[in-house]
C-alpha cells in the first residue's frame, strides 16, 4: 500500500456569495478550510493546509482517512425517507409513468 499524499485528497474551491470570497475545503480530511479573493491563491493555500493536516495526523500517530480523489462510486444510493414521502414519490412516479428511481434521478439532475 502506497503512502498517501496531498494529491490523494479531493480539494474544492468555490465562490461563497455569503462571504464574498473563494472558500477552499478538503471535506474528508479536515474541518474548516481557507479563503481569499483569488481562486488560485485559495487552491495553493488549500494544498498547503492539506499537507499540514496529513503531517499532523502522522505525527500524532493517527490514521489518515481514505483517499477521496480517485474513489470509485457504484451509482447506488440507499436513501431513508418517511413512509409519507415514499407514498408521495410513488404516486408522482406512477402519474409520470416511470419508476421512483427514474423520478428521483431526473429531479436530482434538474437540481444539479
């Protein structure tokens, strides 16, 4: 097993309307993140913060979280919802002439 590096972790930099700046996070590795006015600067700082987080975890003898950058996804999600919501979705899917799965997939694609 190879030793994990900062390149193994997903880093996200996005604009925050609320903060009026870019915010960079590495969700599976560290809480919080970095922020600034330049997207590139925030990404560079985020890379350094991820390196530091990895170093701290190693120095403390704590395990690193699973790598996230190349994680494979099955395409299946187990979703727990209330029976009432399940009923509503079943009725809407029936009215649309499709399965609940197709209805939810379509709705998620519209949102994203």
